[in-house]
């Protein structure tokens, strides 16, 4: 039998809440924190002192004082250059890595194009480890890496980060997390998440969906991915595979999908379909730039490009209408290449919405484009990496600050 | 009657979606928030000599929303906007601001109400910097001198708040900017000056894709910050991508004021080209 939470548990919870507030909403004075967290000022003082001692935050005079009378109050700032996480984004066409400071500041980043073709785990992991080594080497000597997160375009098992299936990149049952953690040699586990799920998280916490508890993020890369924020939390389902919006069937018996089914949203709206409708030869250049080129051509009046966007936008509208009826979201966010596709076919998308959704479900839904652009998934990976330190700041810092540990990844 | 629970735009016997007075007559069961429009103009008549351009035109705009004003060339969109901005006097018509009747008899009246019109030529000074343009006529001072650092910081903040990333330094002279960047500066200026209603007249016409997309997103963000935005556009994708409401003008009359979520592309095109809509979808 266990009674209420212990003193220690309450303190841990409060430390995490305060650090999360500073991490997500930026520097704040103790008075603002006290009001925001509903705690009295002396408790806030003690919590800030603990976090300062651990090197997670510091207090200083505000930079923008204005011209008000009196002594300005100190603001609590995250130690962004001292405490950081490593974030990786594996895309079909690019690999990206960043050193992200507490507070969500990108301190340094590396990026490389990835040629399409067979997926070679060794090659991808090798490239990511190479990025990481350069990022960590540039970090200050006394700075500390508190977590590693990676976004991957596939279904990811929540319990162990196993990538089960990534049809667009050609992967089945890939043990990415343990391999990456071993090769990095930082003594830290690697958290892996589905790219669109992490994009949803990032747009919800730092992008256009801040303050919006029910949000659906749709991500366009080669295929279509999705992430659902329901009641302020990412919907994972039983094993973490939820949100595979790209494999919702919108056109029974329609185009063949890489997943084996027919008429999935992915197959009707994905990049190869748009390019084919626009009359581009199968061996033409693909990728984000090719999608933008179609939207651009449509904007300039090209008939084939307009027709392609019409058809694709109509199927996208079918998908969005189903989502609105099922989830009654407050906001739908179009990210990746879907931003361009939505802006170029909004008339079709919203016409479907007007006809195929229940009036009560659609009257408040906002359709928006992503704020974080192509980096939504990378930011999401960083949030995943920070999750542990935000849950128990002092324990994690004490463990990581053990002297004598090599801060650099071991050479391989 | 509508038994499916699905609100279909209901047309009156003349085939019009709503009344000219600006109040929807469709007997749809949808719930509307009990809010007064921020700006409500009704019964606007305007003639140029023997040509009557506006016949009892109406337009309601709400805070936090983008209202698209659509219509064919010569439907009276620009004339209505010029009346609203006090540039042209109305022959008849009422203007309500927050529910109170007001008079707009000159641009100064409109400016005092917080109505900012961003024209297609957006009245920027080429020889001044981005920041100087944004504070033109309202320069901030520190003692006797201009507080340039403060103005530059605020200008940069306004651009960042609207996710306008392509302008570069706020010290750049406006003359060196491309059309889309100039449009963005004009929009950010409206936000900085505490405007309440911002009218964008064909903002994406003649812009390249990247700039047009950015201008649309900035218009959306302006509304999401609580301003009322009026977007005049011919492009149906522009209208549907950001608008909450659509007001259609046909031969000088307002033939529909509807929520964008209640109409289809085809219906809006019909309203523009024929002033009426077939009730079945």
C-alpha cells in the first residue's frame, strides 16, 4: 500500500515542471513562475536554487529593461550553451543532426543529402555518428549532453524504439536505437520516434499549435505521415504505432501503396503520384524541390500541374474530412511538402471538408501551415531527447556529471 | 429542410446565399458565436456620375478572422475598400465599429479607428530602411534623438512574429527589396502600429510562389493575433487557404457573406460569375 506522493516525489515533480516551463516558454521571472505554477515564492526560490546549483538554469538581469521605474527583477534563464541534447532526423532525402540547447536553441547543426536507393543501416548510422562527433567536439568542455533523440520515417515500437516498418525508405525491423547508442559511445540511450509523430509534438510545443490541446499534424515527405495530439498528449496507441494517417484508405481499390494495400492517402497524395499526374517522367528529379516546382508551375497557370494539384488536393480533402469527423481537432497542421500542396490546393481540400464533415465538427477547426518548416521533425527529436532530464532534472544531472567520463564518443 | 445534420448553404428563392444586409438568412442549424463584428458596413451606395458602382453593398469583419472579399473585375471590391478607408466618400451607407455608428469621411478617420489599407503599391519610401519605413511618422525618440536601436529591435520582432524570414536586415533600404518582401514589410507595419483592421488588396498578385506563400501565412498570423483581416483576391486557393469568411460582390451588390467552411470552391466561383448559387452541392 502506498499513500500520497512523498516530499521527494513532489519536489522532483515541481523541479521538472519549472524546468519544462523555462525550456518551452523561455526566460521568466520568479514572480511569473510562481503565478504560472501556483506555488508560493519561497518554494520557487528553493527550486530555482536547486536547478541553478545543478547548472540547469541561471538568474540574471533582463536584457530588455524598458524604462520602468524601480529595480528590475531577475529572470530565470535556461543554461542553453551548457546543457544540450543531440537530435537526429533521418529523412528519405536528407540526414540532419543538431546540438540543441536547453530552451530549444539550435547551437550547431549538420546536414547531408541522402541519395535514394537501398537503405544501408551501417552507412546511415555511420553518417549520424560522424555528425555527432563533430557536434560534440564543438561543445564547451564543461557542457553536458543530457539525451539523444532520433526521428525516423517508419513505425516505431514505443517499448524499445525498434523500427518495425518504413516503406518509403525500405526498412523492416531495424534495431536503430541500440546500434546508434553503442556507436555513439556517449553512455546515453537513444530515443527513437516516428518522424511525423515528433513533428506533431514540436508544432504543439514550439510551433503554430502552442496552447492547442487537440491537434493533427500531417507531414509530407515522399509519403504522408501523421501525428495526433489528443488532450495535450501525443496519441501512441497500444504499442506506439498510432497516427499512420498515410495508410488510411481514402480510395478503395485506388492506387497501389508501398504498404501492400490500395488507395491509401499516401498512395493518392504522395510525391510520386503528384509528379506522375503532373506529367513528369518517372526518372525525373524527385524530392521537395520537384514538388515545389509543380506547385510553382500551377501558380503560373500550367494546366498539367494545376490538374495534378486538383486531384491530389481532392484526396487530401477526403483524408482531412475523415480526421475531422473522428477526432474533432482544433487545428490541422500541414508540414513538410504538404505545406506547399495545401497552399496550392486549399480550394479542393476545403471543398471536401465543407461537404463531407459534420457541421458541428468542422465549425471551429483551423487549418494551418507548420511554423517550424522542414525542421519540425528535428525539433521533435530534440524534445524526445530532453524528456528524461525534464522528468527528473537533478537525478539525471548528477548521473551525467560524474567526473572522469569521456565526453567524446569513442573512435570506431 | 436539413435533416442530415449537415449544414448546407441554403439559398433564398432568388438563389442568393444570404441577404444583402449582411446577415445570413440561411436557416442552417449551425451555432454562431454571439459576437458583434468589429467593423460592419451596410447599405453602401456609390456612383461615379451616371454609373452606380455599389448598390447597398455590405461587409462584416470579425476580430481574429480573415474575411476574403471576392468578385469579378468591376464588381466593386476596390471601390468598397476605398469607401471604407475614407479615400472615397460614400453616397449612402452605415459604418458600425464595435457596434457603434461612426463616420469615416477621410483617411484620418479610418486611421483613428485602426483601419489600415495595404494597397498594391504599398506606399513605402524606397530611400529609407525597413525599420524606418515601419515607424514612418511615428518615430520613437529617446530624449531629443531618434531611438534607432529600439525601432530596429521592434521592427525585427514584428517581422519575426509573422515568421517573415526573407527580408534580411531591418537596416536594408526598402528600394533594394523584391515585391514580396515589400508586401511583408507593409503587413508587419500594420501590426506594429496597433491596427485593428488590416485590408490587403490583392497581396499575392504579381508575386513569386515563395513570397506569395509567405504573405498569405503572414495574413493568417495577423488574424491569429486578434486583428481583423480583409483579403481581396482572385485566387481561390489563396482564399480557401487562409479565409474564415467569404464575402462575394457581384455587380456592386453583396451577394453572399458566408463561413468559408460552409461553401465549396464551385459555389464561390458561381457566386463570383453569376451572383447566385445552386442550392444542391
